C-alpha cells in the first residue's frame, strides 16, 4: 500500500518516469495498481474511514496480486484533476473516486485515459471506462428516523447536513417520513454547513440545532463532533458512516455503517479477470452495503423491534418508506396514496417533505 498526498504526487510521478524499464519477467510479476481518491482523512472515523476499510479489504483479499494507492484530503474542485491524472500516469488500472463532487473531474480524466478504468461513488455520469456506485443510505435513515420518532420527547429533531445534493435530500426525507410514521406531529430542523468534514462547523451547527429545541440530532457529515456535543449535553444522536459509539458512548444510539469492502474486492477482481464493465450499482440492506451498528442499551425493546422490522422489510423487499401519500414542505401532494417513488426519481430528489424546516 502506498500513501501519497497532493503535494508529493507530481514529484512521485516524475520519479516514476525516470525509472529504467524492467525485464519481461519482472513485469510479469508486477502487481496491478489500484488507486483511491479520498475526500477527507482516513482517520475521520466516518465516510473516508469506511472507504479506507474497503481498500484494506482489497489488500486482505487480493494482496499478492494488487497494490493499492490512496490520496486523502482531496477537495471537490479542480484540484482533484491532477490527482486523478497522476494516478493514471503512475499505472493504476482502476481508480475509485469516493465522493459526489469528483464527478465532472472524473469524466474529464476518464476521457484522457481510455485504457484506465474509473469508478465514481454517488455520481450519475458514466462512460465506457467510467462506472458509478452508491449505497442506499436512505434505507438506514429510515431505521434512524423510526428510533428518533419514538424517542424524541419534544418531537423536534435536528438534521446536520453537508450539502443540498440528492443523497442528503433523500436522507433527510427518509428520516423525517420514518419519524412521522411514529409521531405524526414530529418536526425536523435542518442545517447545512457546506462541508463534508469540518469538526468545528459540525459542532457549532449542532449547538444551533439544540438551541432550536432539538433533543435528537442525526448527522450527514463525517466526523463525530456532533455526537461529542450531544454527549456533553446528555442528549441522543446517530453516527454516520461508521460506528462512532467510542466517541459518545451514551449519546450514540446507533449508526449507519458503510460496508464497501465486498464491492471493492469484486470490482478489482473483475480487473484481474479482464471482465470489468461500466455499470451503475446501488445496493443497500439486502446486499450488505448498509448495516446498522449495535443499538445503545438506552433504546427500549419495543423501539428496537420497530427498527429491526424496518431492516427486515427492506431486506425482504416488502417495505419502502417512500410510499404515498407524501406531501412536500408546502403541503402539496407529491406522491399519491399507494404509489412508490422509483429509484430513478429518488436518485435525483431535490425537494423536502412536510415537516422539514430550515434552521438557518
């Protein structure tokens, strides 16, 4: 495994170009390089941490055949382009970009390197050598919303969001609809911090939500900062991307865990077998990509039973929180009684359901 940062990447690429050619036998034994581009640090204990665990799963399963390279703290702007380009120039046969904001940059670089395969997480633009993959996080949000709807004493809950992109909008709505299923009068205060990983901002936004009367907060950002504030206040919340209970053993009710390892191993194996194809993958509870971490002992048994029922329903294909009637924030009927929003429409959702209120 090789760890690089943005500053060292160009120098490393130049050094690689100066290396003399190896013998044919050496090339025959050379490991296939696989690249990963991460938004945050691998120690964020959330989104990037989970993706890095997936990379480690590749090493564990295929370590004698592959070499994985990762670059962390790569912003969702033009600075991602040289990072992606350098990975391709260093010989990576498959490159994973692990956040929504890399989409257009990956489209550009994939066109420059038609013999390299690329995969973009949470995006929707594809090419012959660019695949997309995602996780049905909203299924996990339905479990969290079910718990919050039953356990919130005030009926006012908080949602800490990163950006107003479809993934987050979908999560907000799944959480709110699930909470309302348990408490029809439930309300959700929503705040965006325009960042995926910024512990000070996450902590400050959590304080804002608490000042607005929220007694349970769920996060769609990547650090445990919100949970640490809740721990100090004696309130409850949920982790994001990984089990964060070690940071807030009392406040942490449960979390959505992102399990990327099986997918990464499968796709790298496809490269080794010469069978890789551009696909669009969106898995959830049924496939094991979404997992709920152990429940806090503070959750009553009847609430655990409800939460488990939601999981079981999604795994069996018998439950979908996006079943009408569903109204938007203005009270307009968006989904008729008995109708179900299609996956295609969920993937581009840009409106909020009734009961969601902006906190800023």
